[in-house]
């Protein structure tokens, strides 16, 4: 996916009825302009793209316990070179929760939000502090049998979910 395709994706989200943070949108566009050939390079310590996913089951959302950040988050990961962000979101959701998914059937293919996530330095991985431009997708869990999950994962209802995720319960 090249810079113009990513900008088009972000513009479509920005023009949709989904409310996204304007500062995050502007920072993402500036980042693309500054790093058009390295926006998916996870060695780019200015930043890079990631994709996360949320899926409901019985009115609750699936979350993971992040092993390094020690907090609960949506399943997410780095967009690899040559990979579409939607594919990343689906791959990471399956790896981290064990559930296969399919995208929401709409013009945005489930893209619902854009976030800038500040990532602290990780000396274990020899990585400095940087940020992720995170594209968040709504997915639907497939009826296939659940496989083994890489991370602790669990369902949380709105009242127990961190505040930043409440808007997903309202969509």
C-alpha cells in the first residue's frame, strides 16, 4: 500500500460519520508526507503504522493483556511491508485471541478509528521511543473453532472497559 492509498483510506475515514480525533488525523497525514517510503518500516524510530481490531461477542469486546506495556489493549500489531492494514488487524486478532474474523461489509471495510499511540523505549528489543499510527477496525468473529491464543485474552463489557474504548460500544 503506497502513501497515496493510505491517505485516501484516512480521508475516507475522516469524511465518514465516525468521529476521529482531528489532531491524530493531521499527525498521520504529516507522518505520511515525511516518511512515504518508510511508514510501514518498524525500524523507523520516528514511527510506523499499526492496526488493531475490536470484535464483539455477547455485547462485550475482546481485549488482550499486553506483555510489555502491562495494560489491557485491543489486539494489534505492526503493518508489515506489503500487507494491507485490514489484513494486519485480522492476523493480529487471530494470533492474539485465537479467533478468525471477517471484515465488516461496508465501504470502509470496518475501519472505524485512527489513534496515535506513544510507545516507550524497549531496551529488550533495542527500540527507542516512537509512535504508532494505529488504524482500528471493527471485525466480526467467524463461527470457526477457536485456536490457541498467543496472549491472555478476555471479554470486557462497557462498564469495565477503559474509557477510550467506550465509543466502540456506541457504534
